[in-house]
C-alpha cells in the first residue's frame, strides 16, 4: 500500500484551509503524488486506514486515530478567539437553552464535541442534540438553537435573522484563556516509515504553500468571493483572524480540548500527540 504507487494526499474542501492548500501543487513535487479532495468523513477514514497517506483532517478525527498518525509540524487551522465560521444560533441566552434542544450538523465532530464541552462544562447544561441538515430556518423550527459550521455558518451570519449568535471559538477562549485548533495536518505512521523522502518533500511543500498563501491572500479571497459571496473586507478579516501555526500555544489549547473530551466520554482513550520531524518523533508537551 505504501511503497508502490504515488503518495496519496488528503485535502479538506473547507474555505478556512485554503491558505495552506492554494499554492500546493502535487504535480510540482519530485515524488509521484495524487491529491484527493473529499468530505471530512472520507478523509478521516482514509487517514486512519492508511489509504490516504498524508494531509489535513479534523482535530477530533485525528484524536480517534492518533495512535496511527503523526502530526506535521506548524500546520493547523486554529483561532485565538472568534473563528467566525463555527456559530451557534439561539432563540434565548445560552443559560436558558442549556437543557433545551440543539440541532447540529453531522459534518463536523470537532465542532459538535466542542459545543458539548462548552454546554456541559462551561455552562453546566445537558441539552438534547438532534442531527439535521445545515439549514438555519429548518433547524430552528425544531430546536431552541442550532450549530452551523463552515460556509453554511458564514452565509447565515450575513443574514440578520434576529437570533443570538455565539462564536464557539470566542466562547472557548473566554472560558479557558486558550485558542482552539479545528484541523491539523498529519501523516500515517506506516507511510512515514516507508516513504520518508516523499513525506519530507510534501511537508516542506505545505510549509511553503502556507507562507505564500498568507503573503498574498488576494487570489484566495477572490476564490472565496466567487464560491460563497461576501466582500473583500470580510474575507480579508476572516483569513487574517485565523492562525495556521501549530506551536506550543495551539498545542496547549488542543490538549485541553482532548482532555475534556476524554473526561466526558466523547473520546475512548487519552490522546498523546506526537509530531513528525524527518521521521523522528517529538512528543507534544502535556
């Protein structure tokens, strides 16, 4: 699976990862590589079973398969506060809906479990969660609040429906004092062992693509406006507000999220994050 054929790279389609992927072109690599753009569930499964060798995946999906994966250094989608695309719309203050009904999309376990941690540990509530398609009006017909993520959340935030809007990134920061990491880049351990040269080149290409993307957001903003709408000013602020590093501060916030998820039974095991570095392991500080 690993030594023969091209290296398979997984790409998240969400807008918030575009600055890392925009200037990443597998065809320019020396090693043969193919990039697959899939919905998170398919990427997460591929990274876990080894059919995808390296790429981006949600933080919670990484946690479920952390014993089979190594984190690529200094790559993530994080926020040190408001994230602007993981939003809880509610009919009343959170304290009043803490034991009510919340509709959630089934597209992001990271965000849904962040909501559960915040509602239970920060507010002391125990809401009922129902799964629904990401449609604000339809969700609010059957629930006291609803969680939207990604492009659905962004579009809904532009339409003033009279609901209270809580940014989960901002709420997490206010409660813990730490930022939150929503996606990471990782490599399957076996692929790292068998294809060290390929993984090294791919990791370096991702780092270069990130640097170029953040230096010049103009084409990325143009693509976002074309795909989703919105103003140049909105997208400039949106991308500048996000953090694409994965240094000690980001690792600390993610460690805390994993610890709470384990305490609440959302994760079956404790997570020991390990970083890949030219095929050497680096244990992330607890």
